[in-house]
C-alpha cells in the first residue's frame, strides 16, 4: 500500500467521531482476519474451523528460534509412573 494511501486512511480515522472508532477498528480487524485466512493452507483452515487449534502461528514466529526450558518438578519421572501403573 502506498504511503499516501495510509496517510489518507489515518486522516479519515482522525476525523471519525469517537462513537464510530469501534466500528472502524472492527472493520479493519475483519479485513486483516480475512487476509490472514486467505494466507493459510486449507489444512490449517480446517483445524481452525474444527476448533482443534485457536490460531496458526505466523511464518516469522515459526522460523524464529525457540527458547525452551523444561520445568523441573520433584518426585518420580512421569514415564516411570506410567510404567508402574501399567505393570
């Protein structure tokens, strides 16, 4: 989108009465959500529609290295407890 167009949209939003700001935000959010929906694969869309996931991470988020730290707890390992319960 051209910078001039963004500026025009900003001016329009600045001129809106306070009562209409919520409607403008909702409309922009709907447009963004529709665009994001178009950008995801049919597989991911089915997962969302089925309620199996609540969101699909953006590509930038998936490519960023994760910092994972396991949680340390006292007692036996969960795998040991499962083996004992099954035995």
